C-alpha cells in the first residue's frame, strides 16, 4: 500500500503542478488584461482630447495598436483556459456521449500540439542561441543570419521590435500550459478546476 502511494505521487504531483501553473498564469493574465484595457482606454481618450485641442501626440496611435495586439494574444490564451474558444458542434452534437468526449480530447490535444509547434517556431525565429553566439551583438547577428529582428525599431515609439513581438512566445507558452491543463481535465486525470476571478454564465462557454 505504501509502495503504491509512493509510485503514484510523482504522477499526481506532475498533474497538480500543471493545473496550478495554468491557474497562476490565468491570474496573471487577468491582471494584464485589466491593465491593458485601462491603458488602451486612457490612450484613446488622450488621443481624442489632444486632437481636438490641435496638439496631437504622434506616438499614441502606434501605442494603441500594440496595446490591442497584446490584448488579443493574452485574451486568446485566457479564453483557451476558460474554454471560451470557438467550437463548431454541428457534427459532434450528433455523436454519442463517448464519441463526443473523444472528439473533445482530440481537439484539446490539437491545441497543445499547436502551442508546442508555435514555441518551436518562435525559438527558430528569435534564435536566442545564435544571438548568444554573436555576443548579443544585434548587427553582427543580422549580418550572419539575415535575421533583422533585433535591429529593427518601431516607427514612432522607437522601441526595439523584438520587445513588441515577445507577445508571440509568451502566447505560445501560455496556450500550451492551458491546453495541457484542459487536456488533463478532459481525460479526467484531475478534477475540473473552479477558475476564480471570472464570472461566467452557462452561455459563455462554446467549447
């Protein structure tokens, strides 16, 4: 009995860590979404006021665009864990309960595969190993690889573009973690977790 409990502990621990990591990440995403929404609202209001005052601030438009981009990716990640991602049920609703469960597991598994694939793509694109080999010299790295990610800057804010593009690898990692947590729940390896901080009605979920 003791040996059986000890052998089950690592698996249970790994599953619990995955679900806990997803919950902690979701809480951070909630705060980030709230902050970005407030920031976007403030940027738009300031933009309207300054334009009507004939003193427009030239970098606000670009700031608002990047704010929306980050909102989109962070929101998409949070929606994945909340199971608010879109699903077409014209076929699955005609299947048996067991087949519906299998289809749901397959769909959730595809989310994990997509997230892992996106992580690999971002790794190849951003090439941190190649950048380190170049001594973190962006110009040398661009000359050797023709990857100008670390030399380009935004038009009005004059920020390094890689800072803005960080939302892609962050999204890839977060959607993978959320996908794993959802998959564990769909496989009934862990109990369904009550997600705090979000008030969802029965009509909100489409997956």
